C-alpha cells in the first residue's frame, strides 16, 4: 500500500510539473489569476488587496480583493485607497523632470541654487550635490540611514533637511548607492521654490488632475479622513492586527501618497503611452525618459528562475533586466502597507499590486507570476516559494523572541539599581530621549520626536533589557546599557530594519 501511495505521489508531482511546463501561459490571466490571488490572500493572511494589469493601452485586469479592515465587512474595490509608500518617489521625480522640460530648472542644477541653506556633513559634497543626486540616492548615505529620526516623527520638512545635513555619511559622496528618503524630501522642497506651490499642490495639479486620478491623496494626514480607504495591518505576537496610520508628511515627497488600483491605472497607462492620454500630452515624453535614464548601480539580482541580472536606479525608479526584457519598477512600504508598480515599456505592460499588510511578499511574487505569463515562461508558483521563505524567517524570529521572553520570565535582576538607568539621554542626530522607571524593575523610554510612541524595557539580567515598542512597526529588540565604573553612560537603541538598519548610540547626560 505504501509503495502504491508513493508511486501515486510521484505520478501526481510529475503530472503537475509537466502541466506547468506545457500549460498555455496566455490563458493564465483570464482563467487562473483570480483563483491564484484569492488562494494567496488566504495563505498570506492578507486582509485586502487590489490588482491591475494594463497591456497595449488597455486595462485587461482590475479588481479589488478581500476587506478593508479585519473584523469589518466593507470590501475592497478598484477605487479603495491604499498607501503606496515609496511608489510616491516616481511622482516626485517626474514632477521635477516636468519642470526641466519646461526649462524652469535643470536636474543637473546644484541643490544650493534653490535651497541655499542645504548642506551635508561633507561640505564640498553639499556644495556639489545636484537635484539628480537627490533623486537617485547617491549622496553617500547607507540605505535607510537616519530614517528612525525622520520617519513618523513630529519634525517639519525644514528640520528633516537640517538634520540630514548634520548626519555623517557612511560612504564618500557619489561612491555608493544608498536609499535615502530624506533626499527625496529635499528634492520635493525645490518645487515650491521654483513654482510657488508646495509639492502636494504641484503633483495634484500637474499629474493627478490631468490624468483623472480624482481619489488619490498626496498627504498621509488625509488618508484617515477618506471614506473609501483600507486600514493598515501588521503582525503583533503572531496575530494580524489593525494599526494606526503613519503620519509621514514631513517626508511626503518620499512616500506619503495614497491611491487606488483605478487611479494608478491611469498613471501607468500614461507612462506606457509616452505621457499621452488619447491625443493629449499630459506628461512630457522628455520627462518620462529622464526618470528612466540609469544613474547609479544598485547591484546584481538573482531571479528564482536561475537568471542573474543587474539592478540600476534611475530617478524614482529601479531598472532591471529580466528574461530579455527591460523593467522599470518600484516597491512601496509604510506602516501596514506594501505595494509594487512595474512597467515593461517595450511590451506595453504594466502591473499594479496593492496590499494592506506590511507582512507579506505577495506584492513581489505576484508581479513575477504575471510577467512570466506574458513572457510565456513556465509556471513557478512564486507565491508558495516566497511564502515558504517568509514562514522560515518568521519561525527564526519567533525562536529568538521566545528565548528573550523566557529570559525575562526568569526575573533576573539588573546589575545596578533600576534608578541608575533612569534619566535623560541624547543622540547627536536624533535629539533627546528620557528613561523613567515603570513597574518594578521595568523601564520606559520616551523619544523627543516620537510623541505618540514609547518603549517598554524589561530586565534580562546584567545591563541588558528586552524592548517592546508601542508602535509594532519598530519591532522588538534588546538594548544594552553602557556602564563605566558602576555608572551608566549610555544605551544602544535599535529599531526594526524595516525603518533603519543601524543602531543609535544615546549618551546619558543626566
């Protein structure tokens, strides 16, 4: 019986493989995509999503899936808003390229021509930096460097730019690519200098309105007020939960836009049609071409089909080669949302994927599945492959978290009286942070610029504390306090890599 069962399983696997190899891929979109997405949403625990495919100047697929918020009945439709995160960057880069096409500026102009107070820690670099440098991430900063200070805080745009100038770059100017959100904010702040209108008004009047993107919002502050919008979700102790909207309008040109599948279809259709809507030229072709010109090397890319390729960066777009096709693409991620927008210009193919949880890789897997179908490549079930890797990573993180929880449960006392750790701390870039005593030997941290967030610290023994942030996007961590001669001198603060990869050293000043 076991041998028969084994033989049947082998036959089934071989049949599935042969079917995957011989299937007419042209029918995947029409016959299988709906089932594929619904199954994937269940497996990934994604509350809601919206997917749009445009091909040859037509919408061939556009649909909302699931619900706007866990526990609520309202369903996602094609007009439901999602925050699109860094897919905002292409709008900002295109806006500045439009101004270049109107001869109101040059992307090669120095930043200081428009923002005289702009500077970098490397003074000559600050004087040489151009608009183009801002839009292609080549100022010398490491990816996400400084974002804990800038992201979801009470800083103004002007304060973010000022602090960017105080930050010590990880690399020499223009030597390495490093994703820098504050640089895109800086670029966006050039727009009001040139036009007299803030970034949000310019992008509405010159892109949203002419394309008919009537529901799209430029600022994150407007998202909670919308009637047809999703709610962000993330995993909290293994449970998918709604979370508050992030407020990132101080970085708006880098990631604050909220949009729908329907509105974004108009954006993608125009970009794939040389900027035209019908016979009307809405976006200058020169502006589109400027954003797609390679500026910097990001690195190599290994695809799941075994291909090795390149990844470059234009202005607000990643550029890749895949299966003989040139891709123009970007992902977007903010608290509770992940999205992707992909263009294959020569194939006149565009793919939009929006999700309302920041704990999924379907937004990435699905685009490859759709592209493979159009490129007549074998079916690979990317969703399941990505999901297996995702679950493995979750299990690893859960095991680490369990060890920390188990250590906390042992009630090991800190090395010093709990009051020795309390007081005021400072980081040169971030600013002030206060540590106060909570219950028993617990501590609480409150940060000057994160007024709606605090961190709870529980002793692990010695001078180490297990940390849980009230904002789950910032993750969980272990903070070690520095002690010299029995006196606390500082603490190392680390947030989730989703926000910033490097730790912050806070010095105790009182």
